[in-house]
C-alpha cells in the first residue's frame, strides 16, 4: 500500500546585504573578534537594513524557492511562516507574504517556536500535505533578530543575525518506509518550565513593549545537548535507522559548541555536518533553511540523500525531522 509523503520541490534563501564582522561588534561591547569566534564559532552576521522587515526577507526567500522549484506563486495553497520577529502583532506576517506573492487562495499563518520554528513549521505543513488539505506548501523561516537585541549585552548580541529561508513541499507517493523521498518523520517537544532560561522581556500583554532577548547561556547549553540527542534518537528509532544511515546533518546554527557536542554525542561524523554559523550567526527559525540552501549550492545534498534536521529554542522547544531529498 502506498503512502503520501511531502517531497521537497524547491529551496530558496535571502541574507540582508549589511554584514557586521566581529571586529566591528567587539568595539561596541568591549570584547575582541577572537574571543567572539572562539566562544561561538561566529565570524560575522547579516543585519537587516533600516526599514527592511521580516516580511521583506521572507518574500525574497519565497520567490527564490519558487524559482528553484520552477513554480509560480499560484501553485501554492499554504504558507507556514516560522518567526519570532513578526512585522506586527497581527496580522500574521505570512499573510503579508501571501499578498506580496499575489496569492488570493488557500491559507497562510505564522507559528512561533523560536529557534525550533522551522522544524515545527515543516511538521505542520507535512501534516496538511499528507491529509490532503494542502496540495503544495511554502514553509518559511525568517527573522530580524537584530530588532530585539540589547546591543550592550555581550552575552546575547554577539550570537544573532537576520535572514530567511524557504522550502516548497508537495505530495508524492511512497512505500511507507525510510527509502521514500520526502519527509520521513518529525518529532516535536516543549517544556515550559524553562521559560526564563531564554526569553524576551517584553510583549503586548505584559509590558506593551517589544523587549530584548535574555538568555542564561550555560543553562541553555547544558540542556540543549541532552534534549537534541533524545529527539534525534526518536527520529532514528521511528524509522528503524542508525546514525551511519544519515548522509547530512543540518542542525540549527545556534553556536559551534552546541553543534559539535551534539554531533559527538550522537556519533555523527563531522564531515557530514552542515555548518554555517560562522557566516550567518544564529538566525533562529531561518538558520536551517539557510543552511540547506548553502549545502545545495555547495553540491553536498543530492537527490536521495537522507538529511537530519534538528533545532532547539526558547520555551524550551525542540524538534527533529528526517527528510530524504
């Protein structure tokens, strides 16, 4: 008996033109470029221009995904946009993207799971595809995190950047095992008891302000490796796969230390890890699709490859996805 899978049809990304090197940032926070890179693996980050919004970034990424797929905007009937930095409290930034693409059918909405947002968005869109409620979905991660940073807080402002990425998924037939093309499985988690470890100290209901990002870095690191390892194991177990079956590991690009520790704990070979944190910094929900586009451009990910995605963000939220390209 055949099953419906969500097959990746296209991938696009966009990074703002403005690049801030570590040396420039170090001068603002009484640090050094070497210290920032040593502690985080980050060498630079892209920052949105004045007046450039999350919708702007998301729209360009979406247009590039459509071009890569050889599709028109009218072929899309669902947009799921993962972001923690929407243009407005409402309406959803996804509907702004929908309008700019000229789509007047289907439906569009935002989801908020911070850095895990893209994995959550992919899982949601996959379910709409598999149940026949959507024929072709645009899954976007886009952020302007520079707008919620305290640029005097060295523990956070050195870590983040802006950008966006998107993929298009559509239904395809599979046998129902891990040899199928498309999304094999997704696994999502959250635990609200850790809210105060990584959060923004503002919001329309609480302070009527946007607020700034706050983080207990050591606590995030301590929890991240264990949580991510568990959800990776869940993905492999659900598909009767082992670590050696993974062709490419595309993690959320939080910082190089978390990525290295997770890969080491899972026994993942370093030459299978897609690493873009040095050039992009942590772009939250945008980091995985941005990394996917880099890996595709570099000729690494090819049709038939088994790709493991994972991410963890504030909440805490975390999740994984197995996708055969």
